């Protein structure tokens, strides 16, 4: 049976995660102390140490939980989502929708005072996802026109770059619109998308 977490524990952890994000936005992670976190969350130090070893543990668990939630939410429901000829990939739609629903988290983590390691960890999640999908769709990677690892790096950095652009520009386009653009770029390539003759 799945172990249920006491609602009070959930509440305390939520307060601490909210405090962490707020403080990162204000002054960056390096400048934050446990005292800052407890004051912002309105809890005492003893309570903090009941849940986390230090501020790094809080940060790691906060990032891990968000990236796990993202991977679960975005994961394809079937292989048809990759093979169907649609204007917009359902996977990309869920990706941008998830980021939209967690705007503050992603804007803080990927912002000017954010945590550099976050983008690296997010990139690794995208690369792992792409590697799995390519293995499923293309059982003979040696026959690909481009080496698999080059393709994975190209697509992963392109995805992350587009997400970063969207966040830095206050998400002026809808999640659905962004998913359509990423689908166009991923499937047809940048030169075709730009309609170069």
C-alpha cells in the first residue's frame, strides 16, 4: 500500500519550497541561509531540520519532485502520438502546458538569479526521453543519416532554448502556439519552417 503523508508535513514542505523560490528570486540561492528560509516560511529551525538536512537538500528535493512531475505529465500516452501526422505534437502541448501551470517555478529556476544546475538537470531529462523514443521508433540507429547522439543533443538544446525564450519573454504566446512551433521545427526543420527557397 502507498504510504500517505501527514497533511501537516505536506503543508510545512510546501511552505519551505515556496520560501525557497521566493528567496531565490530575491537574492539568488547562494545568498540564502536556513534562517532566511525559516523566517520566510514562518517555521522554526528544528522543524526545518526534521524535513531537510540543509538548504541544498531542500533545493535538490524541490527540483527532483518538479522534474519527476513534468516527466510523468509529458510522457506519451502511446506511440501513435509520435507517428500521427498532426500540426502539433500532444507531447509538446503537454510540455508547454506543464511549464505554464508552473510558471513561477520555471521562471525563477531559469531566470537571472536562478540555479544553473537546474537547466543541466532538465536537459538530461529531455535527452533521456529523446534517447528512449528514438530507440523505440528507430531500432537501427546505425542507419540514421545523423549519429543518434548528435540528433539527441540538437533536439534537446533546441527544446530547452525555445522554453527559455518563452519564459524570458513573459510567455507572450500560448502554450498551444509554442507546441505547434516546436512541432514544426522538430518535424520539418528550421529551413523549411522559415520557408527559405
